[in-house]
């Protein structure tokens, strides 16, 4: 029996213009190096580090990103509210209220296989949001997929604050989905693995932008914010470009993950002349 494998690249949060520059200078090479069939990225920090605008989301498609995910910062730019219903490639969390524009999962073909990409947001430490429990939400989605008889392979992006909640989701979905990929902290973790039941997992896939930074931002500004407790605006950082994420290999015939590779690729980024941050 012929075994068909696909490789999916999951990219960390794209942080501001340095993140865009890193993608321009490194994503095409990265896709070739790892024989990538499909790319998923967290884009909610693409526009100045806070939110994502319509123009930037369209730019991601041109750069080679196939699906864009976001969570609590997704609607910081008002034009996204009107644009997201028309943009099937952008996913808000599936456990947001039904009245929220956009969708939380999409059906895609990768290689010869059918996949469902599902975006969820955790419930811990997001005090300003009242959303459905992520565990109940994923149960409902997976039930619908099973009842449809489509044999689609589910992939979950889990945007959550705490490591404990992400780890718990890993065990909850073990063997039920091909991958549980964590986002939000913008710091890549070293706990990537494939379970015995064929689910690839990592707690956080980090960021795309500046490596020598505080979450993609200028360290001195972030230090002053924490010392003064004043609402100082964060500034983009252009030190040492990096693309972080994972490449996951999935067997189309079984729906099981076979491999997960952590990626930290340093690339050249250059601050624009006359940039004021």
C-alpha cells in the first residue's frame, strides 16, 4: 500500500514589520528546505505587533502562508471586522460566540488528503473575554466531522496562556487529532513530540521577527514599562531576525503524525532608514 505523507509548517506569531521582513527573506527557502506542502501562521501581531489589518493579511498570502490564525488580538484593527467574513484563509477561534464574524475552522486539501484546520483559544487568564470552554467546543467540532463521514484529518491550533491548559488539551485530544500546536507566548518551547497514538504536539511555536528582543519588541522599552507601570507604547525590535515554528509530517492514509521538527531559522532583517519605531 502506497504511503502518502504531507509536511505542514506551523509558524509562530508574526510580530510587526520585523516579522514581515523575516518572512520575505526566509520563508521561501524554509519551505524548500523542509519540503513543505502547506503553511499555517499566527498573524494576530503582524500590524505593529498588535492586531492584523486587511492589507497585511493579504500580504501573507503572497508570501506563502496558506492559513492565518489569530485570537484575542485578531480584531484590534477595525477593518478586520468587515474583512474576515470574506477571507476564508483567516481563522478566528472556533469557541468565540456565533455572532462574532468569521469562522473558526476550514476544510482544505493538502496533497491528496482532506484536512480540517481548527483554531481554538484557551480559557485561562483571558479575563476580558467570555468564550465557550475550549474542550466542549472541540468535542462538538470533532463530532460533526465524524458524523459527516468525510474522513478528514483534524489539526488543532491552540492559542492559550498557560502551559497547563495546553498540556491538558494534548492529553485530551491524544489520538483524536493529528496535531495540537500551541501559540501565544511568542517563546518557542523544547517539548515537541509525537505521542504513541500519533498526535504531534508542542506547547508554543514562538514568533517570527526579532530573536534578540522581548517578545519581538525593543527590550529597553519593555523594561521601562514594567518598572514604571505606565502605558508606554511598545516599539518594534530589529535585532537578529528569526523564523520559529515546527514542521509536522502526517500520514494521509492513517491521519497520524509521524514526525515533528522544531525550527529556529535566523535570517537577515534590516530596519528601514529613518524608522522611528
